C-alpha cells in the first residue's frame, strides 16, 4: 500500500486595500474594485457638471468620468490640472477615475473598525495600521451615487 501526502486546498486570497492620498489624508479602496492608476494628460471639462465631476477622459478608447472625491467627503475640492493622477475603479460595469494625489501602497484588509456615524455615507470604516489609520472608502456606494457613471466608447453612445 502506498500513501500520498495530503493535499491542502489553496488558501483563500487575502483581501487587500490600495492606499491613496487625498491632500494630507490617507484613504483606502478595496483592491477588488481598483483596476489601475493612470495619469491623464488631457481630459474634457463638462459644462454645468456637479462640483465632483472634473470632466471625462479617454482611457484606451473609453470615456471615463474623472471624479474629485473631496467634495463628496467634505473636503476642499482639488485643483485638477493636466497630468491628473487617478485611480480607476470598477464595479458591475460602472467605471470611474478618482482623482488622487498619490498612491501609497497596498495593505492587507484586516484590522478594520466601523465608521463613526457622522462620517458620511461614503466611508466603509477604518483600516488600522501601525503607520496610522486609513479611511476605507465605500467604492460601491460612491459609484452608485454617481448616478450610473460608466464608461462609454469614445466617439460613440
């Protein structure tokens, strides 16, 4: 009789968060929603758009809304310029590019604490870390609140 070593099932992938900086504040977005970080050299402003909609940008043939999260989070709006850095996020065919100042890195999505009741609807909690807490964004709720902001083929409808 021969025996084979026991085979363990693969360990589930650990959830992670992408840490981003908005001004002096540290925020986090779940990696499952993050697609890429891009620099938009050009974008088109949208007349009469709400303050959080900076404009739209062409991302490899798809028009993507460029969103400033700061007004949605109760912060001073950013001054978007050419060369704007953005975190592209996606959920259920909804895509947007969140204007950011910088990417700090990736962290395991553990040691989460609940948001304070007065923090607003777009905060999912806090990611406690040795280097200081990061505010976890509720990307799903933000995309839903944007009213169906989604990508459209450039030049199409």
